[in-house]
C-alpha cells in the first residue's frame, strides 16, 4: 500500500496554507510536526478527502482519493482536532451510531465496539453518558471511533491532547502495534510522542515539508547546535531574552540552561547530545512567536 502526495497545494484566497507538498507514505507511523499555522490540519483534511486541493492530488496505490469516493472512506479512520460528540449518548450508543454511519453491520459493530472500549480502557463506563466524561475520556472515545472500521489509513490530529502520561504511553503502544501493515499519520505538539513511535517525521513549516526523515536522521541535523550553560538567576533572564532556551533547571544557587544555537554561546558552554525537541526549537524558536 502506498499513499502519494503529488504537488499537493491549498490556497485560501491569497493565503497559501499548503504549498506544493510531495512525499510517499508506506505502512508505518508518520509524525507530522510543526507550529500553529504551519498547514498541518489543512494537509490532514486533504488526506481525508474532506477538503479539496487547489492543485495537485493524493493517490492511494495510483488512484486519486477524491475519485475513489466511498472506496477510500471505507478504509479511512480520522480523528479531527475538534471532534464533535453527542453528550446525551452513552459511550456504547455513540460508537454504535458512528458504526452505523460507516455502514458496519450491527452484529459486527457490537463486537467491535466492545473490543475498542476495552482497548481504550472505557469498558467500565460504557453505559455512562459522554457528558459525564473527562476531557481525556472523551479523547479516548474519539480514538475508538477512528478505529471502528479497521482502517488501512489512520489520520489523527492531536490525538493525545487531554491524555495523562499513562494514557499517552498506552495509546502510543496501541498505535505502534496497529501500524505494522497500515499507514498512520499523527499530528501533535507533544514531540516526545513522535520521538517514541514515529518511523518517519515530517517537519512542516509555512505550508511545506522543511525536513523529512527518521527520528535519528533528523536528530543528527541538530548535532553541534545544543549546549548547556551554568549561570546565575540574573544571567538566566538575560540569556532567555536573547537565545532559544530548550530547558532550564535549578542546581543549588545556579541555573543550568539548555541552549539551542548554531554555535557555542560562550566559551564555557558545554556541548550536549541533541533531541528531536531541540531540532524543533531550532526551526521554531520562541522569539518567532509561534
């Protein structure tokens, strides 16, 4: 299975949201990283055939997904960033309703809903109304509905928002296992989630892919750009105003800054091993305001 993006472009009036994007996706987990306004959600909506491209196309095994229509929707799972719920429905009722919309036979749906509620750890509240759920529980229902039809292409926009650390780890393991023979595209601001499970990372900026590669390939691009510097609290404030500080920790009366910069900020700065988050901050420094 192969999902190809061929010169995919989307304009909203004079604004270019996605700018002539090209890539080929095979089974595995793809992490989509980028600041707010980078074009991630617009791209994902085009991959779901929810939004039509201005130009270019998305092909599944050589077929245009718009032309495929229901054939494509039948193998697609999608969790949008702002997923709508019916608060008066129970978890079971809601998933059965979504299953009916997807054309899943009732007896098959009953079994699948039970499996999924167990998978997302909601079987104990399956007959409680969604309006009584926490944000994390609602997010898990959203993840479950995306998986209802055993999708071969699974697209998730900020799926771990609202999940606690334990839930996030459980979800990451679920996704990693699921993606063995399927294409999973995951957009999130939580860099550690992508670092943990992505087979390939797509770093998006101003509507285009700035970088594409495995986590280790991308991290290598940040090598030699990460430094630690021990300073006083007064100096720390000055450094934060002029460089990108990835982390700040207190050690006794001093503060140790993790600085992302092209070269050593001062002679006493110590080089250290880079991470995917460092690479992200290098391309999206806080002083850009994004």
